[in-house]
């Protein structure tokens, strides 16, 4: 993984020094909250419902063991003992005291981490496939490209005060595990017919109050053209995007109103003037960055211990079958650690759990971890012979839940428990759904089913692309939950269809139970997933389960 050089370290130290002085001025009363707001947002500090919230960047989801240990330190020393992993591969601390934030940032700086550009109208934390560097289906490790974009975008003078925030994702797999089509700009690493590696560029995706699926801006871009092409794209939007209405200031609106063909023509014209200014510096930097991402020294070892444990222990076998993914190296596996024990808050990890994960990565995982946008933690490089020991260590801290991809593996935003923008609760709904289906012991019978929950129209819980999406709204001071069906976050990305009227807080879990029971009756085989059944039959039969009183009245 990328190691900060002396320039990086000096930059962060000076940035932290400046913010420490700004915090001191705010505490002394020499800055009002309005004056302090743009300064704190530039350093990832929000003011939420009950306290400040610090959002720390985890670029392209990659962490070392030392970095994970530092995240545990922040939780234990300056927060309430836990952190919250987000859908943008960040971690949030919900209870820091303002006076402590500079010390938190200094602790992060010591391990090459920061909170820069995790907020504000700038280019946000660059995300990537959480199986990067390990997946069997990827063209190459996409993280060097993500790091190149991170370095280019950090403190970029043209893009610090744009009309709205801008989100970029990178992937290289045959499967889309980074929700590329829901991003402002997305890079997919591909090979052309000649076998050359290049980039497919997508633009104009996004969720929120106007959800849209990204469109192809350039089908194949040579390596040397990538960074100037991205700069041209962001520059065109920054100059032509709307600023009269913040809800219409995102690039998806610009692309929609301009049309993809006209927008592409503007980007190509801007690119002609941008390209010569790079003079090959980006390629030299990219070559240097790639050296930091050499694969670990994979080992060749027997797997007899794994085979024996798999045959002997049904709980271990269930965990292996549910939480492991194929690795490109023989004898290895990718482990997804569920941060979603039934009844717990999705994405919340305690300091003890973070330290355990750090130690497991040191002992068994080539010192690497990943954070997924699905709010779980990945051990990307694990030899199968070590899996029994890893499972035992995870059990000690309640991180052994075998539910990846199942109904309790729910994405949920913080909702009204923390967020000042939320209009309804997300966390309790997720907890109740997970608990209910654990009680029913139906999870594995149901199979692959993604529920995503947002506590407001901003859609931080990605409800639009959930197989079942839940959106919490305020209706005359009462929480009301809309359900959407058929959303998809893969290469077949689809915005879910609203099922009908919303449900009260105490009605939403029974409604989901009726819906899922209906699916079990409607599917034509145990192998047919919820999404496949929905695509085969459409909305109508599912509505009969969601709204039985309507059917009774009609009869």
C-alpha cells in the first residue's frame, strides 16, 4: 500500500497546525460558528444533532494494521469506544470534543491518515472495489489509479469550492463491487480487443433526491490520457454546472440537461488544452505509485487443517460458505468480516474489535485490510490454512456472523440517531429486521438479498439500488417509510421502483416480513434470487403481499 513520503508528511503536519490554530480561535470565541464552518468542513469535521462528528478518509478502502490500531485509539481515547464505517469507505466518530480534534488529526498523521476532503464541495475520498488486488476477476489492481487520483485531487486549486461535492470510484473487476454507475465519475479498468489496458469512463451517476444511472463518457481511454481527461471533465462541470440551486448542482443534472453527446464534446474540447500541461508528470508519478502496490509474498502451504475444520465444524463451514470469496492466488481466500451481528448497528466497530482485526491482519493477512462500501471489513489475502485460527479470533469479539450478502447484511445510514439532515431513524429499523429474520431462521433459505436503508432523501444508505430499498421520511411530524423494489448496484444498475404508500415505524418490519415471505412463495426454485424473481414477475404480485388490506377491500 502507499507509504507517505516527506512531502506528504510535511503537508499534513502543516495542515494540522493550521487547523489547531483555527480550533483554538473558535474555542476562545474569536471565530463564530458561521466563520468556523468552512474551516472545519475542509478538515472533515461536521456539527451533527448532538455533537461534532469527525469523518476520517480511508482512501480506496485500504488500511494497514497500524492504521486500524490508530482508528481504535481514536475511538477509545477521544470518542465513546467505537467508530462507524460508512458507505464511502470512511470512518466516522460521532462524539469527539472540539478541543480534542487537533490531537486526533495528529494521531492520524503519524500513520499516514487524515480527514481532508471528506466533506465540503470538493472531490471527496476516492473509493474502489474492496477486493482490489485480490479478486480473481480483476484486470489489475485498481488502487494505483485511485491513489493517483487522490494525490491529484488533494488541495487542487481549481476544485476546492465547486458547486457541489464530487465523488469518484475506480474498479477493475468483471463484477462491479464499487457501485460505479452511482458515482459522479467512475473509472473501470478494461482491456480492448488488442489486449491493451485502458479505462472506460462513466459520468453523471448519483442517488439522492434525483437518482440517475451513470452514462459512458469514453469507452476506452489510453493510460496516459486518464488524468488530463478527468481534469477536463471536472473542469467542464465546474464551469457549466448550475449554482442557482444546490439540489441541481451535481454533475448528473448537468449531463441530463446538456445531453451526454454535447457534454462529451465539451470535455473533448477542454481536454485538448489540458493535456499538454501535464507533460508526462502524471505518468512518472503513476509509475512511482505502482511500486507501492506490489502483491505480497504469497506462500505455498498445505490446507489439511482447513479441510478438517470445514468437515468437522458446521458453524465454521457456514461462515466459510457465506463470507469467503475466491482469490487469484492458489490456496488463498478473501474474507469478508461482517460488522453486522444480528441486532447491532450496521458498520459500528468497537475499539476492541478494530484491534483484533489489526492483529489478525498482522498475523495472517499480510498486514492488509479493506473497508467496503457495504460497511464491512475485508481481509484480502488469507491462506486457507489460517482460516480456523482467524475464525476463532473473530468469535472472541463477536465478528464471526455468517451473513454476507444475506438479508441481515443491511446497509444503513446513521439516520436520525445522529445526522442533522435525517428525517427518520435507520439504525433501529435495520436492527429489527436483522433480529426478526434471525429469529425466523430464514436467512440462508432466502439467499442473496440486499436491503439498503436511508434516513432521508440524500440516500447515504443507497436505498435506490437495494433489492429492497427503505427510505425514511417525515410526514407531518411522523416517521413514514417508503419501500422500493428491484434496485441493483451491479453492472446492471437499476433504480428501484416505489411500491406504493409508505409505512409507519411500527409497520415497516412486518411489511418486510410479508414481502419476503411472498418472495419465497413466488420464486420458481430455491436458486432464484429475490431480484431475479422480481425481474421475472414485476411489481404487481409483490404489492399483494405488501398491501393485503387493499386486496381484501378489492375482493
